[in-house]
C-alpha cells in the first residue's frame, strides 16, 4: 500500500501511470487519470488486505483463509481490471502479458522505485 500510495503525492506520477507509460513508450490520452485512479484503488485494496490479514493475529480466522482470500481477490481484481480497461480504451491492446511485462520493465528502471 505504501509503495503505491506514496506515488499519489502531489507532484509525483502514480505508479500505474508509470507502468502505462512504460508499456506504450508514452502516455496515451486519458490514461493518466485512469492510472492515477487505479493506483488509488490498489492502495485501498492493499490497506483492506492488511486488515484482513490482521484477523488471524486476533484469532478470528485461520491464517490460510486470510492468505487464500488475499490471493484469490488479488487475481480476480487484476484480471477483472483488464476487462474494464479493454472496454474503456478499445483502441489500445490490453493483455495480461503486456501488463506484466510493463510492470517488470518499470520495476527494473531505477526511477520507478
């Protein structure tokens, strides 16, 4: 959450916007605001996961349940977002492979950290 949320500070480029810029070697129109909103969304999701994963510490659910739910929800949201993005930006190629490659390439860039 911190890694994503810190990029939402004024004057910073949102993390997912960086991923989009890396993927397309530039920022397609409308993608800046989308990337910022998506970064804020994932920041909130990660904060919610922190709460979910606190439940086993409190003895309320098994750790395996919290971990399994975190993984399943993450995958569903990640894949589901691609469907949303494909509809929102039909002129752009949207695939899981492209997204993963862009994330890896941006993460390898020194200024993306």
